[in-house]
């Protein structure tokens, strides 16, 4: 069974204070790892797909990296508008229907 | 934003009543999904569809049924709602080509009293 564990559950930062979110996964054969951002009252919004260990993707202040056991979402000099819940999900090669297994998320708060 | 509309956005219903949630997409994507999101559990797959009239179960399908008679519409039905089905329900779509991501609607908040 595929499993995704995210840590910490919640993170509070000051504006400009860089940090990282962790996503540990157990999957029989990783096809892809996805990061999403979710704002209150909204659906998850797609950020990145990572395919193989060593890969990195960047978007504005966010950078996602992938190893064989975990992924990190690095947030550089965050701003209050980066406050959201960040979700990690995996897709396994043998999973039918392009389904994703999600972690519970990290709730990020950036204070001005 | 992906063209996904969920209706209704909020619903309160009583235990034992039937409830149908609707997802409508304008992207002509092949795959459609229903997830529920609960504190302590994250997003869990209920059912998904890989084409018109083609559906399959997810990890938490008991008490739910789905139908897809047109590419653009995917319905989730709770035949007899229970309090444990109080949740936020999200519809998602995917083209299914390569490693395409899922794109989500803004959810339906369902309360069963």
C-alpha cells in the first residue's frame, strides 16, 4: 500500500525566514511525485511534478527536490501570500487510472 | 484555472436521505475523480472514471455510487447519507496522458445531521 507522510503538520515563519517542508513516501514503484498548494475553501492547486531522484523544479520562491525516499519543498524568503496548506502526493507505476495517494499536508503560516 | 464546476457548493441534509453531488468539466478530459477530505485523513479517493460509463472504486467507496453518462459530467451519489459522510468532497480531472497532474474543483461541503 502506498503511503505518504508529511512533516511538520504546521509551520509558522516570519516573512523572509526560509525553511523546508518534508514529504516521505513508500511506494512500490514511483511513477511521479506531485506538490499542490491548497488555500482555505479552495481545491488543491497543482505546483510541481517530479519524476526521478535528483530532479529539482522551481517556481518563484518554491523549489521542490526528490530523493528515493522523500521530497522537500524549500521556501526561500517567504511572503504572507505563501501561507497555505501544501500537499504532497504520489503515483505508482502499477496504479490504475492515474490515481494519486495524498499526504495530510503541512499548514504554512507566514507572518508579516 | 481548469474548467471544473462542482454543485452544490454547500449542502446540509438529514441522515438517511439520498444526496447527489455533481461535477462538470469543460476540458474534455478522460479521467474524473471524486475525493473526500477530512482532518486527520487528508484526501482519499472514493471513485474514479476512465471514460463514459467506465468507473472503478477507490479506497473509501462504501456507501457511495457514481455515474458518468457524458464526458463532461460525473455524479457522486450517497444513497442513504450517514453522519460519517460529513466531509468536503472534491472532484478532479486528468487528461491521463503521460504523467498528467490532477486538477481540482473548489469542493462541496456536505453536512449530514
